[in-house]
C-alpha cells in the first residue's frame, strides 16, 4: 500500500514569488490536511479538504490557499512569499474528517531567500 | 496562549528508565487526544490516542488523560535509545474540528 506522497521534497524560492505544493494521500483517503512546521511554532494547521471542499481553516493569511481534486490529490499555494514562510509543509490524509488517525507525508521543505 | 502546551525539553532519561511526557490543553471541549512521535527529519506518526479519563496501555506506552485538570501524559517504560525523538501532543474537539498540536517535547534516551 503506497504511503502519502508530497512533491517536491525541497524547494528554494525568493521573496515575492509564489509556490505550489502537491500531496497525494493513501488510496481511499479522501480528507487531506495541510500543516506548517517551524522550530518556534511547531505544527500549525493550515486547512483541510474533503470531497473537494475546504472543511476547516487555520489562522493563516489569504496568501495561503489550497484545493482538492476529484482523485483526492490536494495542492497548496502560497503567493507573494515572505522569509517567514520558510518551513516544512506537511500534508496528512485520512479516510474522512471524522476519522482520528491521519497519515503524514514526508513533507516539502520550503526555503525562501 | 497556546491551545496545547508542552515542555520543549530536552528530556533526558537513561536507558531502561521510565520517560514521562506531559501536556496541557486549554479547550475544555476537546474530546480526542493524541501522541505522535517524530524522528529528526521525518514526519509525525501516531503512536497513541485516548478519549476517556484514565489510562490506556499499548506495549511500553501508557497514555493518561485527566479532563478535569486538562492534562494528558505519555509514559514510556523501559526506554530505549530508539525512543529518542520529539513527541507531539495533539487535541481535537470532535466532528469536523481541526487537530491542534503542541510544539513537542524532545526526548533523549541515554545508553
């Protein structure tokens, strides 16, 4: 059974650019959550998608957006990158939003210069 | 104020000892509680979940929940060097609510 995949694994961008990250959950898992992880703030919830609809949203500015496709794959976009956006971005999939067990992908390490 | 709080550590324990990791939460509506383990450079993995007051045991791991005190703990018996990792406490209010994580406690098991 294939695990959660995230692409790309590493990304270097400059301030002002935009970036798109991708996440494919385990087959059959229709809910995808996105998190930002930094040393100081820990794991912070960005948003969750289920059945192509955003079900929950964290306290991040509108520069952070996402979407989900019919095959459950999800993308996250960050526009007008800032230095503080440098972080590990993790996605986690689960069968549905009411399911407790979520499976994390390996993450995308974003560095903003 | 952080919704889920943990001591960042590091917590150092000798091999074979009991490691005790603690967590407090502020949302009294929280219903589900989780402990994740994250090795350096890896993604978090769920090791325990607990929903009702009391203890829940799984092998060398015991999760404890006290909703009146808004306190969750994880005990690791017979600690091994392979247990060295960051342990993340998380809570959820239920239904479609988001999972809120603490910043994690780094555990070092000394051989």
